[in-house]
C-alpha cells in the first residue's frame, strides 16, 4: 500500500518562487504551507480571509495586503522576456 503514495521531492521546490492564487481558502492555505515546508518562496494572491477561525490563520501561512499588486510583484519578481527584435 505504501508504494501507492508518492512523497514530494523537496529538491523540486527548494528555492522556487511560487505565485499561489486562493491561499486564504482551505486548500490554498494547505498548499501554501506544504510548498513552504518544501522550500519554496510562496506569494499568495487571494481575497481577504473570511472572519473567524480559518486554515489560513491556523497555519500562519502569511499576511494580506490591501493592494495586491504592490504586495505580489516585488516578491515574485516575474521574469519578463525580452521584446522581440524587428528584423530590418
């Protein structure tokens, strides 16, 4: 039975930057927690968490900023491909 379960390889995620949408929900909070434990730099983009107890608060996976663009892009540093050259 144990052969049916595959454990994630930490080497795959170590040092990777991950932009995770929906990290304040139940599944997203757990995904953020697991990716963080595997060594990824996780930045979440989501609505504010619902009031009251939540997986997001219990797992302490991050904080929310009112302006997501200021919060997300400096941390993720998305790679921008160079503009195509116009052959003359």
